[in-house]
C-alpha cells in the first residue's frame, strides 16, 4: 500500500511540475508576443537578429535543400519510371518541396543552428546576471532580448524557406535533366502546370509559425536556464537548456506540421 501511495505521489508531483512549466511557458510567450507590438520598436536589434537567424543560416539551408532536391529527383524518377510517367518528375519535386519538405527541413536546420544560438546566448546572460542587470536598469529584458528574436525568426524563416525551395528544385532539375537525361522543357512545364499559387501560399504559412515556435521555445529555455541548474554549475545549465530547446522545438515543429497540413489541405 505504501508503495502504491508513493508512486501516486511521485506521478502527481511530476504532473504538477509539468503543468507549472507549461503555464510558465505560456505566460512567457504571451508576454513576449504582446511586447512585439508595443512601441518603441527595437529596429536595430531586429536587424541584428535577422542577420544571426537568417543570413547565417543561408548556407546550411541551401546545402540541405540542394541535396534533398537531388534525392527527390533520383527517387522520384525511378518510382515514376515504373509507370511510364517520368515527365511528371518536375511537378512531383516542386510540390513535395514547396508544400512539405521545404518548410520542415528549413525550420529544423534553423532550429539546430539559430535556436541553439538563442538558447546559449540567453542562458549565458542569465547565469552571468546580465538579465538581472537589465531589470535593475528598468529595462524589460523580454522586450529588449526576446521580442526582437521572435520578430526576426517570423520574418527570416519564410524567406529562407523560399530560397531553399528554389535551390531544392534546382537540385531536382540537375538530377532529372542533367544526370538522367529527362527533357528540360517537359520538366519545367510540368513543374509550372502542377504548382499553383495556393501551394506557394500554404508553403509559406507554415514557416511563419515554425519561426515563431523555434524562437519562443529557444528563448524560454535560455531565459530560465537557471531553473535547470544542477550542482551549482552554470555551464551545465546552459548546455542542458540548449540541448532541450533544440529537441523540444524540433518535436513541436513536426507535430505542428501535421496539424497545419490537416487544416491547409
């Protein structure tokens, strides 16, 4: 009986802890989101964050998109050739990248590169008491540090997705036309005829939400990394916050991708 009660208490404590963390995250995200629309706007900070989140992620996004497009072209060609439909390769590659793989892979790459940077930056500021210093100077650290990151991510991730889509389609073109000798005109015409504006719009709605998610979660984990501290070691708290922010953001992006796809189909 005592063992059963102990297990109930343990599960109850874990449930309450999870609910407190969820409530804390919700309040933090709501506060940061509302402050995004309150003047004065930190334009310099927003531009700086767009550089760190967007410009510095261009290479890894383009590299990932290019080889993804090549793989899609290769796999799609051999799959379609079984049905004598090689001419549909252009549309298959374009639709797959624009509607699904482009937004998801871009968000995951930005999460791994920029999301970890956000968490480690805010975590280092927290354990070195720089965030506490901002409170002392009557500066709202969420307004000054977090809101510009959210705005920058919401703006940068869709732009990166558009770039990645074009590079990925080019990779599929290289595979299908240059390597597998598919007719260039057939590839391009099928790509254009198979893709309409609704596909492009749906493919750019997802990255807006993904950018918001990765910036909010990464900022939250870094901002409150002191609550993760074990053994009094600040470096361990930062590393734990950085790792957990990437994992949680990636899983949330994949789950929300399914939900958004169900609504946008």
